[in-house]
C-alpha cells in the first residue's frame, strides 16, 4: 500500500502546485505593461479651421490632388496578466516594459490624466509651429499649469502626474491663480521671507492645499529650478491660449481621449493643410508622428515599432518619424512586407518638404 500512498501524494502535490502556478499566471497583478499596435486614423475630424470654408481667404499654396489623408498614430498600452505578458514577449509587434519605467510612481489613472494633459499641450505647440511656418501673426496667453513628472528623489512624492496647480494662498488667505511657470516662480520669490508657500492643487476634480518649503538662495537659480526644488517636480505642462490676430485663421483641435505629445507633428501638418489651398498630401495616405515645440522642432517618441506596424496595415504610403526614431523604425520596417517608406525629420519644415517630394 505504501507505493500507492506515495503516488497519490505526488499527484496531489502536482495538482496543487499547478493550480497555484496557474492562479499566479492568470490572476496575479503583473509588474509589466505591454505596448501594442493601436490606431492610425485621419486627422481631418480632429482639426477644424474657420477659414476652411472661405476659399477666397486661404493662403496660396500649390493645388494638390484630392483624396489623400494625414494619419495620426497612437499606441495601445495594455496591462495583461503574467500569462498574457509572456505571450507578448514572442510577438514582434509588441513590447514588454516594467510598469515603473512607464508609469513611474503614478497609478494608471494618474498616468492617463497626465498624458491627456500632455496632448493638450501638444495642441498649443502645434498651433504655434504652424502659425510660425505660415507667417501668421498670433498672440500667446498663459492659461494653466500642470505637473507632468514628479521628481523621483526621496521625499518628492506629494504631487502626482496630472495635478493642476491652481493657486497660491497668501498670509491673508487671498488666492492668486497660477497660469505659467514664470508667474509661479515669481510668486514663490515673493514668499521667500515666509520660507513656505501654500499651493492649491486640483486632483481628480478635488481641491487640495499643500505647504512647501522654499529652498535657500531662491533668487540665484532659474525659474524652473526654483519650482522644481520647491514643489519636487521635474517637468511641467504649461497650457496656453494661442490666437491668431486675424480670426479667420482660428483653429480648433479636439483629440478626444488620445493621450501623449507624439501627435504634435501631424497636428501641425494638418493645421498647415487646413489653412492652405489644395490637398497637402497630393492624394496620398501619409502618417506622421513626433513631438513638436513652438519653434517647429520635432522630438523623439515612444512606441515607434508598434506605430510602424499600424501605419503599414492601414495602407500608408509614407511614415514620417523623428530622426531619433529612424533606426528603430527602419528595423521594424524590414520585418514587414510592405511598400511603405519611412522618412526621418527634425522639424515641421522638413516634414512638409518630404510631403512635397512625394507628389
């Protein structure tokens, strides 16, 4: 009977261990996120221009063929279980990354709030870049200030990504609204003698008040350094009101729930297309990705491999990417049987020159 007992015990242990392992693989929280191919959609519905319906006022540019599209691309970020994460390791279209490397110390909701605000900031940059390229006079008015990235150092965890810095409260209990980095730095310097500053923060539609110690030698450092050391924040998002002097050139940008700054370049290109005569793409389907600043400089983005797969599957003729992503994009392109070409640029002007060369 002893061999039978040992056999049954071995089977039970195997079943229990297997059940535990399967529970871990299927239900335990994973420390990873997976970047997957997302969307590649036309920007036409995201950008509306007043002048679009007044052809006699459009800026003069060469007429192109009709029927082309500029494609905005976005990556899907998933949080699968461990079993799903293991499967993603074997997919050339997907990238597995540690949550902490992507989200930092933020929760998924906080990260989502931050990237949505970053997209709003890219709207402002795209407008300025397009207006500058087209030599359209405009004005800029600071509007709101948000936390993009809290500092990773010890003790700098009181603010979270996506927090809206609303106001400063003085000794008399009066509040002054915050609209820009320069204004916030000036308000901090005005409170140096108090050695502390009281800040009103909006987080998840709730108002909070927090006190922060003002560092020594506040008058000897830059505005960005002063705010960073006082509040424990590495990067901010400054939203602005960008308005053309001629209201006929006003543009409205709405990107729904798409987050992140990587659509800046394609939005700027779409604004140029809307404010000029004819079809910028000359009838072709052209995808573009990249951050953009107010001067039209294009910066590196994440998820380029996934975007190469998405744009190719959507039938894009060309994919315009930042120079910093060129090598990775071309490596991904080699794995796909497609006629799509990749073009690397460092500015809005270069991107528009690429489009013109595709006629």
